[in-house]
């Protein structure tokens, strides 16, 4: 009797977790129904791209009326919820789609996108991996996987997947951006600069590559004069760019200008030990001994190792946010 009670209790819990699943019995669709569902699904995906949600709902219902155990209706529902920003609902729909077809690459890919939106990057990578396994020819699956790998710090894998993307879609400039950034993280700066300079010279994706281009111009090319000229054309500078400008002026011997930018960095609170030491050297070089002594006294009281954690977190989080903007979206949000 106790076993019977436990059995019914388990069924009740399962039904609560997955609504109506117990009523759906897997069935083998006829070839005719499969063809009809395939046409409806393609139509639904096309309508999603123009955000005709109302008509997609109708199509999803038509598919379900033809076959309750076909994954396509659940996928379309998941896509609707994804577009509407209802990511938890979307996950449930897509998980149902996979129950009826574990190899449904569209659902696997969209699950990855949902997890990215929820900032669950490891889970996103896992689902993009599965999507790539089911549809290895799809460059967009591999492209998003390369971004997910980059965000979680798997730079070698990010490099490999961005290279795979370019093999499938040769002129995909956004994949080249991921590749260049991965190479930079792997300390292959010469290779990274070659890719980024080509894009920059051709004026391709300039806004997206500007930060890395400036870094490599400073670190790899060591063309400080060109760094100064390039940044002078910008109406607004990021904190990172102000820092690069400070060091470029110092390398060019323009200590007064370097000091101005080092002050900005220190006032912002993202200054490192190296920034302060360079500021100290610049003050000494232009004969401001009193200011240098005052700064020297202040530096002895600072705990830079602890501060480094906050500075690194600040820049790493900004970088992740920037890369999320590069994600390929199959439907408008």
C-alpha cells in the first residue's frame, strides 16, 4: 500500500513539473504529416524573423493538432518566449521539444541563447556544443560557441571555434574579431594584430575592433605616435583608452600630457601600482619634486594587491558585456 501511495505521489510531482506531459503519448507521424509539419515550421521561423508573433502562435497550434509529440510546436513556443524576454518559460518549452527529439539542433541552439541571457555561460556553452554536434555545418552555432568559450575563459577553444566558423563562412568579419581577441588572450599578439589591422584598414566593424586595435598598436606595434593620433580623433575615451594614452605620451616624452591622463586614471579609482609609479616618474622628469614626494608618501600607504581584484573584475565584466553584443541572434528582439 505504501509503495502504491509513493508511486501516485511521484506521478503527481512529475505532472506539476512538466504540465500536460503525462497526457502526451509519443507517436510515429506519417511521412505526409512530417512533410506538412516541416513546411509549417519553416513558415513559422520566417514569421519569427519579422516578429509576427500572432501568426506564429497559430502555426504552433496547427502543428500540435497534427502531432502532440512533435518538437516543432514546442520550439516555436520557446522562440516566441525568447523574443519576448520570457527566458524561463522559453527554457521549459525547449526542454519539452528535446524530450520528443533530443537531436533537435534549433532547440539546442536556442537553449544556449537563453542561458546566455540568464548569464549562465557554462550552460550556454554546453548547449551550443550539442547544437554543433547535431549540425556541424552551421557557422552561426560555432560562432556563438566561440563567444561562449571566450566569456568563460576557454581561449584556446574559442580560437578553434572561431577558426571553424571562418572555414564555413569565409568573410564573416565578426568571427575574425573573436579569433583576434582569442589570439590576444593567448599572447599571440602578432597574429592578432595582423587580423585586426586588416579589418581596421578596410574600415570593417571599426567600433567593435577599436579597443583591441589600440591595445595592439600600443603593445605590439609600439607606434605611440599613431596611438595618440588615433585616440585624438575620438570624441569620448574609455578609461582603458585614457590609460593607454597616458603611457603613449610618457613613451613619447610628453610628460605634462601624460600626467594629465595619469591623474584621470587615479581619480577614477581604477589605478594600478604600475600607473602610480609611471605617474611618479613623470612628475620627477618635469621637475615637480614636491608633488612626487607627496605621491611617494601616499603610495606607501596603498594596498595594491587587494585593489587589483576590483580593477580586474571591472575590466573583465565590461569585456564580457561587450562580447554579448556580438552574439548572433536568429530572431529580432
